């Protein structure tokens, strides 16, 4: 059986707001992450936790718990800012801060990154020049077309990125790109099945079908979940889009069904050993 990749975007339920407002809200990340960790234990799953540096700084004991269970820590930036709103210098400062914080708390070398909101487009490919200086892999290019993000012509499966063109494969490339899972449909093209919003709103049967189709072609599916995706009591906050709450009532059952039907491990276990 093909091992797929499980990932957690380790952020709190208010992290889509400017970080200057975060202290106004009750943190729920620890209790929700503990539920996810328990499910991982139940189904013998290892995962990569793409972690917001500031959240790690607020909850170092949570990071220590994640690491003690054999999971991998990677960067999800320091303040969860849309990269399309940052310049090169600001991004590099934020990235370095997140890596320094995560390495200090976890005691491990940070080798991976995922952009908040999958916010890499053809207009900010300079991000990859910076990433190559600090990490070995990225998981930020979503090969789909949505109103929020996506590069539909990007490769669907993991590839070494060409230095000349981030959308081209080059076995000698310095950066491994691991796109979130998609399913290709005739005429329509790629549709996202990876997790998060799609875990909450898509039929479980469709997600399973998409993963099986990837595995049939000997490709592993990169799946992701946020702690707040499984929080049925998530409080509503002004400024958070209503879609963040869609499908949340049944999401934990759907997530468990995915864990029960497929094998998962971390990026580190599958690609870096």
C-alpha cells in the first residue's frame, strides 16, 4: 500500500486576522491539536506539522508534545501573513524568525515550509529563491484554479523544482515541491481534495476516490488539516469568512474515515530519509 503524507497547519482559529489582534481571542489550538494527536495515535499516523512560529512561542509545551510523539515540525511562517502582501525583505525576516523559534523549541532542524493561504503565485516566485537558502522542501503550490489561490498548470505530483522555472521539473533542483492532493476531471481539470475546507465540504467518498486514484498511479497524496477544522464549537469571529465554519459539524468523523482507510506518514519519513 502506498503511504500518503499527512500534514497539519498548526495555527489557531483567529490566525486569519492580523497578528496584532490575536491576543483579543481565546486560544483553542492546544485542545484541538490534542484531539488530532489522539487520532494519529489511534491510526498509527505520523505527520508534518507546518507550524506558525508565534503560536509555537505561545504554546511551547504543545510543540514539545508533537515532537515527543515522533511527528515532524516545519514552518508555516511566523505571523501567518499572505505572502502576496509581503516584499522579499519582510518575508525573509519572517521566515528566519519562524525557523529560529521552531528549532529552539523543537530541538530539531526545520527543513520544510508551507505558505499561509497557499499564497504563492507567478507574481511572487522570488519566494523560492529565499526558501532555497533555508529549507529542503516546500508545499505551497496548489495546482488548481480557485478565487483565493492556485496555479492550475503546475505539476500535480512532488517534483524537484527547476531554478530557472519553478513550474518545471529538474532532478538537480535544490527545492522539492510537494503539492496538496488534487483529482483531475475531464474538461473541468484539477479539483482540490486535500483537506481543510475540502475535507469539511466535499463528500468523503470523493476524497477517498481522489486519494485512491493518486495511489493507483503510485503517487502519494499530500493531505492537510487545521486544528480548527475539527472544532465543532469554534466561536464565530467578525472578520473570519463564513466559509471557515461550513461543514465543521461532521468534519471529525470524515477525518477519522480518511485516517482509517489510508496509510499516512510525514514528509520527513517519506522523502528525507
